[in-house]
C-alpha cells in the first residue's frame, strides 16, 4: 500500500474513533439525566401512583437500552483503536 493510502485510512479511523467517543459521551450524559429523573420521581412525596411507576419503568428501560448501545460502541471503539494501531505500525514501517 502506498503511504497516502495508509494515511487516508489512519485519518478515517481517527474520525470514526472521535465519532464513537462522542456517541459514548452522549449516551453517558443521557443515562445520567435519566437516573436523576428516576431518583426525582422516587423521592416524590406523593404515593407512587401507577403513572409514576410507569414513568420509572419506561425511564429504566431507556437507560438499559442506552447502556447496551454504549457497550456496543465500546466494542466498536476497541476494534477501531486496534485497526488504528495496526495501520500506524504499517505506516511507520515504510
């Protein structure tokens, strides 16, 4: 492979890694906001009505989905970082 081709692959991988890291950060923020909302609902001095219980279940389900997506993104990030290390080592050998 030519050096320019390798460097374009490295640039693409760096962009993808940055995007994945941003998505992970976004998911973390959303999970934190959901957790805060659930705590707020649980601290509500009123009796836990069905509506509040339903909201808590819905928010908990959303948090679980985001956690699953975050785990998948973390796996993707590991793969991209490994690819980047491989391409970087190839580039330095030339």
